C-alpha cells in the first residue's frame, strides 16, 4: 500500500546538467529499496532535496537509537511508509542499576502516533524500553498486519501482555522477550495462540520462570511448519525437548530447557536421534543445569554450529573440551569462567574459526575469594591461549580477576583485527598483578594495534596515560565505557579531542570534572549520548553546557536533597524534539 | 573538589559499605540500591582511596602481592553484569549452597580463600590430596591427616549444617559431603585442641 508520489517532469530542464533532476522518482525509489543500512540511507537523504524525498518515501525501516532524540510525530511526518521500527530507550547503565526505575522510555506515546500513521506496521524491535500490558494490548489490537515483536532488556509488562499478543496477532512470526524483566503471572499466555495460528517462525521465552502448558507448546510447534527459532525456559525437560525436536527438525536455533536428569527420558539414544534429525542447527543455547552425561546427545548437531551460548551453564574444562571437539565451525562462543584457563585452551585447539568470545563470571560478587596465580575463574593465560589458536577473533568480552599488560599486548599481536574489546578486571583499580603497574600499556597496545576498533571497555588501574593513548590512536572508536579510571580532566579531554567517530561515551566514578565536560562542547552534537555518574560535575558546569548548546538535552538525575551543587548523574544527548515532556521529578532538564 | 565535605560527613551514616569480616553469604549478596547516589559517592571515595594507595605503592619496592585480603565494599552496578544474568547466578548459587557441594576453603595464614566442589572427590584421601595441592604454594607446612600425624601443624575442619566446627574424617564420606558447609584448615593451638577433643 505504498502511496506513490508523482513528480511532474519539468520539460524545460532537459539539459545534460539537469538530467539527474528529471530522473523519475519512482525509479530512484526502486533503486533505493536496495539500500537497507540506516547510515547509508541517512547519507542518501543528504544528497539533494529530490533524493531526500525519494529516500523518505522508500524507507520501510526506521532505527531510533535514542527514543528522546526525536518525537514520534516527527518520524511519522518524515517517513510515510514505515513497516518496521527499532527503538532504544534507557541509557545502558540502567542494566547495572545506575538509573532509577520509572526514568522513562515509555513505548506508549509511540504506539498512539504510529497506530494512526502506520496502520500496517509489522515490526517493533525494542531495547531498554518500558512496555506495559496496556501497551501490548493496544499494539495487538491496533496493527492487524503485525508480525515481529522483539523486547530486549525491556520491563514493565507481565505475561498478561504476552497473552494479548498471542490472542490478537494473527500474522505473528516472531515473539522474543529475551532478558526482559517480566512480571511472571503464569504460563497460560502460550495457550492463547489460536489453533488456526500457524505463522510463527521465532519464539524466545527463555527468561520466563513459570511453566507453560507443554501440550499447548507441543501443538504450537507441530503446526508452525516455518518455525526456525525456539528458545524455551528452564521448566522444559529433556524428554519434552526431545518431543519438540521430533516435531520440528527444521529448527536452526534452539534454546534448550533444563538439560539434567529426567526420569521420563526413555533412553539416551532416543535423545541423540532426535538431535541427529535436525540437520540445520546453527545456534544452541539454554542448557540450564546440565548433567554432562547428556552432552554427547548434542554432538550430532555440533558439526554445523556457528553460535554456542553456554553462559548459563556451569561447565568444567574437560566437559567443554569434549563438546568443542565436535564444533569445528564455531564462530561465536559464550561461556562461564567455570571452564577456567584449561577450558579456554580447549577453545584454542578446537575452534580455529572463532570470531567472538564472551567469558562471564560465575561468581562475580564473591569478593572474598580473591584469585591470584591461578584458581577458579579465568586469567591472562586463558586469554593469551585463545588468541594463539583463534586468529580471526575480533569480538571479546572477558571478565577476570587478574591481568597483565604483557598478556594483553600478546593477545592483540596475535589478533590485530579486534572491533570490540571489552575487558573487565573485576577488582576495581587493580594494577598489572605481576609488575604492579597501571594497565595503561595494555589498552595502549589495543588501540595502537587494532585500527578497526569500534568499541572499547576499560578496567583496572588506569591513569590519564591510557586515555592519551585512546585519543591518539583510536580513530575509529564509536563506543567507550570507563569506570573507576583516570587521574584528571585531561583523560576525558584526550578522548573527546582525539576520537572523531565517538558516538557513545559512558563514564562512572572517575575524577573528571566540569573542565572535562565542557571540553567536549563541540562534540556532543555529533554523538548519540554522554553518561557521567559519580564524577566531579557540578550543577553550574552542567548549566553552562546547557546554555551554550541549546540543541542538547542536559539532564541531571537528582535522587537526594543533601548536596545541591554536585551533579551526581548526568545524561547529555542531542535531540531535535526539545526537552522531555515526560521527565519524572528526579530528572532535571537544564 | 566541591562537595568533599559532604562526602566525609556522610561516611558516618553509611552502613551499607561498612567493612565486615563476617562469614561470606550471611548478608544478601548484593542488593541493587534503587535510588542511592550515596552508594556511588562512597564507591568513588572507597575506589579513590584504593587507587591512591595503589598509585603510591608504584615505584616503591613492593612485592606486588597484598598482605591480607580486603573485604571489599559492594558497589552498585559493579561488576557490570545485567540484572537478568545476576539473578540467574544467585538462584543457582543458592541451589548449590543448599546442596552443600561447593564449599569455601580457608587456611589460617593464607592470603585468600579457595572454593572446591566436594562432589568430584571419592573420599577423604582424595580430598586431603586436593587440599594439599591447593595450598602448597604457601609453604605453610604439611596438612595433618585424619590420622593425626606427629609434627604437622594443621587440622582440617569443617562447619556442618548446625554451625558446629568438626574435625574432618569422623563420619562416613557421604554424610560428610551432605552436611559440610565450609572447610577451614586450622593451625596452631586451635588445631591441637580440635584433634585432642573426643
């Protein structure tokens, strides 16, 4: 139902220089359909007014990285034919409880506008938004063609909201609520999918705690012949997984339920044959509470696996080693640090095509169990081992309790193509444990060697030196996360002056003050956002910034009355929508 | 730095970051304080002190090891793990602790604790060997066996479900692993006291 706009060909302007102007819009729009990436589309829209118009009529997917940077009315005015919306809300540090609840990012105002502007909307992909049951119900009833709902790290809704989606969305293909904080009122929502409903292609309810009716789930899986992605929750047992697999051998992504002792399982061979029937698996996750005796049942599907998510599975190194021997094509691996350095050595010897590794801590808050010189958890030697065996590694998230500058230098020498380097030394301000020096040289070697680096998270004891390195070398850096680091304003200044592509900067507990904040005056309009908490900012400094840069929203979160001068939590972002109209009392817009 | 006076005066009221040497796990492991800027202020102060003391030791001739473990204050949002993942761990940890399989092992005089899974050992002999391996780097002397060897200074003890400290080796292995909550390798006179009691 695209509404075509007919441009009158201006017959007087047919000279060669103007030939591009008489190019019919319909043709240009047809060409632009192939331009999918929103950054490319932004570039297209800046060429000239005709291209701006052709682009806006042909755009079907809009990506809004900060829901407060623009209003839904503005979006609807500019883009008449949107089918798919991606919206991101709260600052990322919300995930770590640094942003108070009820901060905002409510989906509802967007739904109200889009219900009339885009009645044929098909997709919502939301991250860190607040979504209520009323909103989900409104969504389900307002968009008859609705197909895909993805809620990552969202909150505010309960299983009742899911019931509305299941009941009213006749054409649903995707329902994914991963890692959302949901009020779990029971599993009956799944039974709301009508018997006539067969279009489901992806279903992810791994984070729900309550049991769904297994019969309803089995019948749903059986009648949805296009189902490719199925991620169930902990309550689904091994025998139940076996039955689901028998119904849907066409699955490409599976998130298992509990993988432990199940009396109902007739035999291990049955389980293994159910897995062997699935020839198209590329992703495996779940594996809650694994009894290692059942792991061999997975071996048939490991051959084609490209993504293995074991981050909720407390595997030991030998179990992991045996499993990985069957996964030669693995590109992405997420594990818990229970596998230890030995486990990572197994990764290095089995998975030479590995591109992404994430190692999560099994016991991050166990502060008394300090590991030095080996023990549980992973150390610098596991990191080096992986880099030696996996030269294609370009994405790493690594939680550890000890690290050395030399080890990091070795890692990036082995793997110079890092685009995402996120190292978290869990003990705050910890130096190189062998030399007792700051970790400045480690991150220096990262930015000097990895010219394609887009995302960096630093940790350990760091002085301004580290930030000098970042500002000097990290010319492609887009996202930087800093905590408990730096010695003075100069650190932050180096980054703001030196990193031209910086879009997101999030800082907590660093000695950066007003001078540092104000040194970035020229930068913030080309960035998505800046977050600074527990630094040395004052209300005066923030007010000065707000006065000088009227197109930025400078927000201070004030949770107690005691210190009027200190700006405890500051969130700065560019916006064409002006100050928020829905700010709660603790958010002050300056 | 503005607001410094406020930092210092707030310290008296700040129970949440009170340094404690109590048993681990006796408090709720980590309560995300919903609206507590003081938390981060104190964290900054604590972190600053730590960072300053660390930078002071740079360049000085230091052994590079800490003399004693610091019971670190819980800081809001650190390490940066999403709530969802955190909740999974805590649920699993609670399950594990209830099952009595993963236990902490402390050794008098050692700078840090270790953690072991009792399930992997078949009996007391294996356990003793494993403990020797774990702590041998401290060269604090040999572990006493359950046989009460002469000349050794240590006794392996455990805390059972009732909170009593018992000498390891007196009950059948299965009973031991189901009731053991944590292990402590005691030294000196305390050890002798344990060994000689009936």
